[in-house]
């Protein structure tokens, strides 16, 4: 059976950096599950639909072909897409439609990898409650917003820091309070607060739990 590592947490907490690094270190497959919600959000934007339109969102998720998805499309990672993703992620039908895909990835990782690292919001609680290792990565929201602004600046994406902070607060609130699969640490997750830790320190801590 493949080893499963769940890495959950809010935006810009450092969970993606940690998850990618764990996967590279251990030779496991990696899935950024936020990209699935982003892909649904982006297809609605491109179709000119409102992401909160439940019917349009259901159609979008049902026609999502992960095998054909271009995960390197930079539009998937921009703020507008992230905003739309937060809205579609609160739609129970969208979440339901993405469950099997994520569980199948964990159970049978691509390229015959011996394990899988999935990052998201509900991996340890809903998608893979029996994961071998669970991490919940968190940090102060001011620091997370600063990290996101820096990331956007590095991409040449002009951003207004106060808007990034405001949007992050709204998305956090939506993620934490939605009725289905809200963002929360699993009871058996190791919680790492990255407010005062750099990526190397977070990785060292997480790998020490695993080893
Ligand atoms: O991690 P991210 O910014 O790429 O996530 C985009 C949105 O999707 C965010 O609002 C949270 C949501 N999401 C989710 O609800 N469940 C996941 N497993 C991953 C992301």
C-alpha cells in the first residue's frame, strides 16, 4: 500500500513548499489539490459564468479532464482564479465530484511511486483520513499575506498589499466556515506554525516526524 502524507493549511502557510519538498525527498508523487478547485474556477471565468452559480460549477467540474489539464498554466495560480476557486470550493457538488480523483491518486500514485503527498484543506480530515502522516501548516495571516504579495511581485503581478490581505481574510473565512469539509486540523495532525520558521526549518521538522 502506498504511503500517504496529508499536508493541509491555509493559503501561503508554506504547505505547498513543504509538500513538494517531502515528495522530492521521499520520491513520492505530489498533488496540489488546490489546482483542481482552481481549474474549475478558471473554466467558469473563461466561460463567462459566475463561480457561485451552482449549476455552471457542477457542469464545469464534470467536464474537467485532469489528464488533459495543463498544471503549468500560470493563470491557474493568479489571484482572480484563486478567488473563484474559493467560491467553487464551498460548493458541495464540486467537492464530491473531486473526491475519487484525489483518493485514487493517493491509493495508486502515478509512475508507480511508493507514496503520495497531497496538499490542500481537507486531505487529513476528509480525503485521506487514514493517511500515514498528517501535517497542518499554519501561520499568522499578516505574514501569509506578505508572503503572497512577495510571490506575486516576483511573478511581475502588480498587487495592492491591503487587497491581498483582505482577500486572504475573506478566503480563510470561507474555507474555515463552509458547511462541507471546512479547513481544520485533523485531530491526529502534527501542527506546525511557520510564522517564525523558514522553509528549511519547516522541512527539517516535518521529516523528523516521518523518520
Ligand atoms: O491552496 P489554493 O490557494 O490553491 O486553494 C484554492 C482554493 O481552493 C482555496 O480557497 C481553498 C480551496 N481548496 C479546498 O477547499 N480544498 C482543497 N483540498 C484545496 C483547495
